[in-house]
C-alpha cells in the first residue's frame, strides 16, 4: 500500500535519520494506514504496554490529542458556539482549544486498573479496559519489546472479538503479538532499551503523518 507524497516526506526523513529502519519501512507505512483508516471512519486508538512502553502509550496519546507540531484550531462554527454559551470564557476557549485524534492510553486509569488487578485478574487489566472503551473499527496498539507481554496479548483477544484491528510495536523477534496483529512493526533490536529507542521515532513519525493527514498541514 502507498501513501501520498506529503506523508512520504515523514517516512523518508525517518529512514534518513535511522537507516536501520529501512527493512521495516513498509510495515511502518502499513501501520500508519491502519490508523488513518480508523480515524477516517470516526474510530479511536487504544494503546497499552508495560514499563517504558506504558510511558510510550501515554506519550502517543499526548501527541494525538492536541498539537504535535502545529496548532489545530477549532472550527469557526464551534468557536461561535463556545462564545454564544459563555461570552466571558468562550473567546479564550475558542482561541486555545485544539482539535484532537481520540487516543486512550489503557495504562492511565489508576483507580480502575488497581481495582481490577486486586479484585479480579492482573493479566486482564488491559483487556477489561479495552472491552469497556473499544468499539468495532477502533485500533488497539499493543507495545511490547518482546512481543510476549501477557496482559497485552489478552487485550488482543478482546480487540479481535470486538472487530477491532490490532497493531503491534515490538522488537525484532515479534513474539506472539506478531502472529495475531494485522500489522506488526518489529524494531530491529532485541535488547529492551534498544528496541524502545527505535519505538519513539517510529511513533513520532506516525503522529506527524496523522497530523499532516487530518489537519491539512503543509509539513
């Protein structure tokens, strides 16, 4: 599958800066296209991982839910509604609110997570949240350097049962996640911290491409 030239620029820059990713370039593109289709159809991204990958999950959501590089102003129609609702606060909200691409990090809900871990099943903590938040057409992005994180794998079962697509971000071996994901992007390292060092530029590239696609940015 191909992407248009204004998005290809981001892929080309990624590979220029990280030549070792050349061998997985098409997988990176295919992963992007899964998210693009999801957002075009009104869906959302749900993200989960453990440890450093949990931090990456929140990082990704942060980049998608507001500006990554460039402001994303609300429409004039919505700005007018804000001002009509509250002439005092509305103008500031109209200036400062930014459009987002809905992304939910399944690692961020401490009360829910700890209650489910304590009361029910520690390895089902992401699966439970995915079952609550997920809808057909959404995408689950599972981040696991080994590809074998059992709480991530349990979430993939729920995602597939719900009619969601599964996108994996792993290390070179891919693990079990690579066998069930619609697309698995396997960073070309096996040492955990080295895998994570590739994950960040990959998902930053995705965020740039999504912003460029949905907010009509020139670069």
